[in-house]
């Protein structure tokens, strides 16, 4: 087995809470008393463009929330969206320790809209951990499309068998594994450390 020299990480559900996944959206719908079916119908029509960086956060909100008058300001809704992002501290600290060891190239492969992605990178100090952000909003590709994993390998010029990808969703890992990357399905930090140890990471 080849030694691992590069580790790619999902962000939402691994290092941080999800930014705008179903749980977060439901929280916002309840907070602002929005109709669930109406919102989700509109959300599904634009989420691909939103996460690929084809439309801005304001354009997304124009189409999903503020297509008619609301009894609350746009900024209140946006502030609430941003407030939903929280660190998964144990995993974040572990990733930071791997980065500080200088043994591994560290990057992300994540689906995220531009404004939320940039906010999370800044808020949680991710630039101090990662050298590369292969984020859907920057590259116009989304997991589980094979192209986003190929792009990460091509940009870094790393052989797939020297790379490990960490995600919390099996489908995203299946595609990476088909390209030859080692994969870990993250459940908790102790399991993550054990699975990395099996790959010789962190020793």
C-alpha cells in the first residue's frame, strides 16, 4: 500500500456543521415561519446553480424566499443562515494537528455556495489548515461528480493511491474510491483517528 501524502476533507458534516443542508433549512423555515413545500420546490430548482457559484446568495434568496414581501428583513435571514455554522471542534483540532505536522498536503473537496464557503473559511481559520479549497462554488463541479475529484488530483499532481478523502456520506466516498483514492467515512473523531492509523497517517 502506498503511503498517504495528501488528505482531502469534506467540510460540512466533518469539520463543521453543515452550512445549508436539510436540518439548517428546516431550522430557518421554522424560525421565519415559511411554507416548507413551497420553499423546497424553489430550493431544488436553484441549489445546483447556487452551489456551483452560478448565482449569488442574494439571487438564491430572491428565488426561494424574497420573491414576495416578507415581514422580516433580508439581512436578518442571512445573519441566521451564517449563525447556523458551528465547528466540530474535536475533528477540526485533529485536522489542524495533521496540518501542523507538515507531513501531508491538506485540501478540501466540498460542496458549498460561495458566500457561505468564504464565511466559513474565514470564521473557522481554515486557511491555516488547508492549502487548497476544491469547493464546488469555485470550480463549478459538485460531489459526487467524478470531475471534482479528478480536478483535485490533477491540480495537486498527486497519485490517487497516495491520497485519502474523508467525507460523512457514502456516495461521495464511492466515487473517490473508484478513482483509486483511499476513503474514510467519518462518524466521530475516535473512529476517524483509528481509520487514519490503519493507513499509517498520524504516526
